[in-house]
C-alpha cells in the first residue's frame, strides 16, 4: 500500500526546522526571519500530524473496509484542525489522530487487566521502573524531576501480532456432522497496526508537571471465526440432551438392549451449527500529575489517571440442526422446554465504564551510580454498563440462573452493571550504572488482583490463589555517540485457579524478551526502535459435564510486538 509521506521523514523535518529556529535566534538574525522559522516548524508538525492521521485511517480502512467512513473522519479532523489557532493546531490534530488510531489497538503485557507496555522504549527495555527518561513517565513518574529544564515530548506507536488458540476435547464433538472429531480447535487472530502513546513533561527547577495518554488496560481485540468451544458445547448439549435419549428410546422399543441401542444411536445422531465470536477490551488512560524535588537527590510524585473503558462482544450460534438417520436429513433444533421457535444464539453487547486511579511515586539517587524508585497505583473502581442486543433464546439463557449458559452469558445481560476493577499496582525498581553509559536494572511488580472486585466474585480465592507478580531485568548500553542498545527479560506469574479460566477470556503465565536501540541524531531528538516476543506457558483445564464425561481445554497464545518512538526536547 503506497503512503504519501513517511512519518520518519516528517519527524526529521520537524527537528531540522526546530534546530534552524534555535540557530537563527542565537546568531541574532532579524525577528522576522526567526518568526518565519517558527511558522515553518509549526507547518511541518501540522503536515506530519495529517500524514500520521492518513496512515492510521488507511490502516483502519484496509482492515475493516470502512473506506467511506474513514474518509469522512479524515475530512472532519482536517476541518477541525483548520479552525484552530496556529499555536494549538498541531497538538489538537495530533490528539485527534491518536484517538482515531486507538480504535484498533491491542494490549500486550501486564496483569489481568493492566497494560504496562506503553511505548517502543518499553519493548526494548522492560525495566523502566528506576529509569530517568521521558519515556519512563508511566513506569517511574517521580524520575521526571531529574530531567533537564524545559519541555520534553514523546510520540510512540507499536504494532502487535497475536493469536489465541483453544483445543477443546469432549465426547460430544464426535457427533458434529462436519467435524466428527472429539477435539476441535478454535483459533483467534489479532493484528493491531497502530497502538499509539504520547508523553509530555515540563520541568522547571524543582517542579515538574507531566501527562501520559495511552492504552492502560484491556485484552485487546480477537476474532474467532469458528466461535468458541464453550458455546458450541452448550448448544450441542442442548440438542443432544433432547434428541439422543428419544432416539435411544425409539430403538429400544424394538427390543434392542440399551447398550446396543446407545451404540446404534451414536452411529445415527449428528448435529450441525454455524458459530462466530469477536471480543475486544480497550481501557484508555489519561494521566496527569506533578513531581517535586524535595532534595537534590530525592523527588516525589502525585497524580491521577482517568480511565475510560469500552468493550464489545459480538457472536452467534445459528443454523442449529440435527439428524437421526446418519446425516441424511437435518431438522431445525428445538428444545420443547424452551418457549421459543428456535435455539439460535445471537448477542451484541457494548460495555462502557469510567474509573479514576490515584498514583504516588518516589525516586531516590543515593549517588551517581544508583537509582532507586517505587510507584503505587490505587485500585480503580470500574462498573461497566451493558447495552445488549440478544434474541429471545439468548436472553432466556442469560437471565435464567438454572440454564447451563448462565455462568457465561449472564455478564452480558442488557442493563446489567458488571464489576471490572483494575487492581492496585506496586512497582519497585533499582538501576546501577558502573560507568556513565551502562545501565543494569531490575524491577518487581505486584498486582493486587484479589482486592479488585470482579463480576461473579472472580476475585475471590475460588478463582485466584495468589496475586499476579512480575520479575524484570535488563541492560542498556550507549556504546557510541549515536546509538544506545538494550535487551531485557520479564517473567509474569498469574495465580489463577482452573475455575477462573474460560475461553471467553484467559491469561497465561509467560516469559518475554525484548531488544532494540535508541538512535541519537541530536542531543534534543532521539528515536526508539523495539521488539518484544512473549513465550506463553500452555495450560490445560479439565471440567466435568453431566452425562457427557470430561471436557478438556488446552489454552495457548503467541505475541509479537514492534514499535517506534520519536522523542523531542526544547
């Protein structure tokens, strides 16, 4: 796909215009020329923002086929930018483009609901918890106090490729007419071309104010073209429980023993259905706060983050049929105990909520070699309000506690408020520099999952044995004037019981590796390039289905993320 102006080239032009402006002012050329350079710089920033917006919208149009809609959004954003003042124009257009791009993002690393991977710098250096740089604002906000006076701004974007696979095994599936195997595989793929974030800090002597905008939580988006095993199991069992016993009874009425009748019925009974499922979770966060340097080597931070949560779950099971003559004739499935004409499942559920996260941080520098820091994020209370469109049968299952699908579908019932708190988070980081250009770092994260209220009490000991913990380590080395290289490792351990796991949403313990470079074209501008790969630990969960034996689910995931970031100072 041909694009009009590479963002990297536009970013370089921004820096060139900025440096030109500074140079003109220093040598004392006329005020008119200095003003002209300033306007040129603003024009280039506006141009870069438009190109970024077009890139994002073209990606969205390519993947979601909303070409006409995206064109209208682009024109609207451009019109809004034109009516703004010159001073505010570039920033407002940038925020608009980021908001549009976030509509197709995905979460990558962190706790059950918290996303800690916020920019390209993180992808190459996970251990930002005691790091002093603009791009460590999310992980170590108190460290911003030790940046140089003036403005610091960073724009970052990541692209993620993910897959989630569930191998579901149950004796019931061998009656599927199109796939008569006891094991069915359900695979969901997700590609997020643009996951943006922006960091801004202003320092003046002992004071610092900062803001961060990014995706701070959620599981991203994933599409299962063949649906999910849990939903097929429910649908198939509802057909089986009515049709199969009747078929066995009919065969036995001819004098056939029960064992032989069941075997014969197993050869004749078949079911068929068509299923689909897509889910997405996005938790957008805007964090603002201030840092004060109490001593030359000690700083504290206080801030707050507003979290806007939006989720959608869209799926169906339709064309449910059964056959009792070896697959020759299929009839519409119907449970006579349910007062509706069919048993098709159909659901489209939108969930929206808002929460506030208070944040405290501290950074201490005992000497020129050591950096020590800690941060605590309080629990974020979020209640998601459901707006659901369900057919009659799905609504019956979602609102009837005696239905087999109630534990899964009840959280999507229309009008229901679903508890989905983000847990409190404690981070501790340490960094050691034996020489000026070498940094060795380690960190620890504790997510207080057991105190974060969840729907159906999924935060209790029945579902969670222990809180999520992460251990991180990394090395960063500026081996020449122009390049800093880094690599890092992260281990994430979830303390979840088998009861917590389901194919609608699941988490797996993992190890992640990250590497990349920071390129320094000038002292006031640098570029981050990062890559992260996650190695998940597969997990098998077995459950008993009444009258059908054991159901087994094998959960696995893959994850690869690349990112680029541009960081400025003036």
